[in-house]
C-alpha cells in the first residue's frame, strides 16, 4: 500500500477519501490491504482492539451478545466508515463484537498509529470525530426505531441500509441471519419478507435478496432511514451510498 502509484489514487473507503491528500499520504505507509473473509471476527467484546479497519468492499456487523447467546446487530460498517470506534474515543475495549457479514477487503492500520495521528489534531481528528457523531445518531435512531416501528418497516430500512452500504441491490442473506441481526424470531422475518415480496418490492429465494422497487421500499421504510442518511450527509458531506470526492 506504499507505492507511489497508490499515493495518488483516492481510496475506495469514503472516510479516507474525504481526507485532504497530504493527511492521507501520511497514513499510507501504515496502511495494509487485507482480505475480510465472511464470519471473520475483527474484534471480540471485552478484548483490546489492536487494529483499525477501513473497509473498501464487503460489510462488517457490530453485534451485542446477551448471556443466553442471543445476538442483535447494533451497527453496520462498509466503505462509508471504519471498524474500531472505541480507539478514537480514547479506549480500546467495547462490549460489542465485530465480524464480517459480507466478504471483502479493507485497509488495516495499527491502533497505536491511528491514536498518534488523532493526537496531532487537524483534519484526521475532526473527520473521525464527526464520523463518531454520525454513528451515534444512527444508534440513537435505531434504538427508537426498534421500539416504535413495525417489523415490516424495520426490515425495509435494514434492507435499504445493506443495499446502500454494499452499493448493490442484489445480495445473499439468510432469514436466520436477518432474524439474528434484527433481534426477532425467524418466523417474523418470514412474514415481513413475504409481505415485501408480494408487494413487488423485493424478491427473496434461498437467501438471495434482490430489491425490485427501491422507491416503494423507501416509502414502506420508516423515517429512520432518511434521518440517518441526512445526518451522514450533514456531518461528513457524503451519503453512505455515494463516493466522496474530497480527496482531490
């Protein structure tokens, strides 16, 4: 990742691409391109986070696990963000676990190196703190959504978010996995997915999901999807589904 050619190519990760060129170049010698195979654990709850990941492709789920082993997804990270927020906040341990939901690649950096860059202040610190605020808004909105909105609305929002982060309207996710991520029973996901399918918004067969009518799916989703999109745009200058051009 340290060749001259790469120094002048904007990275696929939108956070890194939003940095001024000189700040990004300073990080380049410390960045390592790594594979993210599906189900790889990036970090475990209560264990130190030693590396930060800026995904180029694929998707990482941040999940909370209860004592009985049940899990619920509290965040999704793809090329709009980074994995390892506790390091930015001055710690390196969290109660959540991060694992790869959809395989891809990422730029990896040692946590101590990023801490040193943050301590310099400037554009890197400002950008990453604004990203933390955007994620905080996403978590706050998600908590309200899970309490107040129907499963059909929540599923529509989640599918739109996954599609947005993967920049694709065609992906593989089983109902069992979706139920774990939404914290509901599989039977509930089956009913909600069938409703969206009958309405012509999605097709769903053997874990293969395809969004057929995005406009109707957005209309079915609760307002939370738009609120989160707007907050990312306000704080970072780009939609999660759009590539940043600030690198230039």
